[in-house]
C-alpha cells in the first residue's frame, strides 16, 4: 500500500462532482439492495408519458436508462452537478432544471405521471403529490437511518439523535399525509468495505453532509488511526441503509 500522504493527496485532488462512485473501484466495495433500483427504473420509464427525476446529481442514473419517456425532466440543486447533467443528458433531449433544496418545484400541478429519485436530499411529499397526475407514481430509493454511521461516528462521536432520522415508516406516514398511497416499502442494510484511507477522504469530500467540517488537517489523527488498521489487512467495515418506496397519488 502506498504512503499515507500519497493516498490522501490523491483523494484530495480527485474530482467529486456528479453522483458516480467509479473512483472507488479497487478501493472500496458496497453491497446493493436486492430490488435493483436501476432495473426497476429502466422498466418503468418507457411506460411513462412525462417523468421527473429529483435530485439527479450529475444525471448518472438517468443516463444509464436504455429508453426514456417522451418528456424527461431532471432537477438538481448543486450548480456543478447541474452542468454535468446537462452535458451528460442534453443529447437525449432531457430537460435539466436547477432547483435549490427546499424550493417548490417549478412545474404546474399534475404535470408528471412518474416521479423518481435515487437518494433524494429531503423528499418534499406535498410537492411530489402536487406535480403527479391522479394515479401517478413516485418510485424512489432513499437513504435510510444511520447509513454509514460506523464511519461518520469515527469523526463526530456518537450521534444517537441523528440515528433516528430518515426512518422509512416515518417517511411512509408523511407520504400518506400528502395524499399518496404507499404500495411498496422495502428496506436493506448493505455491507461497505473501505480498503485504504484515500477512499475515506474521497467519500467525506463527496458526501459533505456526513462530516460537515471535514478537512484532512482537522481530522488527521483519526485518518492516521484508520489507515493503520487498513495497513494491517483489516478493511474498515460500515453499513449503508436503503429503502425502496413506491407510492401513488390518490
């Protein structure tokens, strides 16, 4: 394994825009939920007339789809990702719309028969219900409670209150309160393994909400401790949590 500083410098200089994780190939692994969200999405999109993908990142998941509906719209709140999505999806006629987190969706009522999202920042159930046609579907994979907290708590210490957030049952109740019928709710806990400290640094730079004040210098002691364990042949193990939710507008 290369020297600690070489791994850290490489991860610090690497691009973290978009929502792809290819940089981690060979450095980390993560199990995937059994339901296969990309496959579900690929089957649903061609059956829609107008579809909206929320918090699309750099458009990576939509770009994988072999067929798109007549009208395909994506939203994204971070400017570098918005530009990446335009570059990736523009040739396929996808509309890329900047929407800041927490802002209303800039679409009329009952615009879409399918709304999707992979790992939305914070689902606004009232807005999702508003832009869906009657009988329209929301199909998404959400991040679940305490996802990757084994890693996060290495840096921030115990987070008992935060562990209760993103509860799938609570989200289902919020969806119902907004006028949606939840027709499917599945959960998964997936093993993650990180093999070098560069993977840790890159992940914390990309997922900035995990450790909001992260810098290498501020957390060098923690990074060196994790690095020492991985150099002894022990990958750092954490678990991501996910839930699949499908809901229909009444």
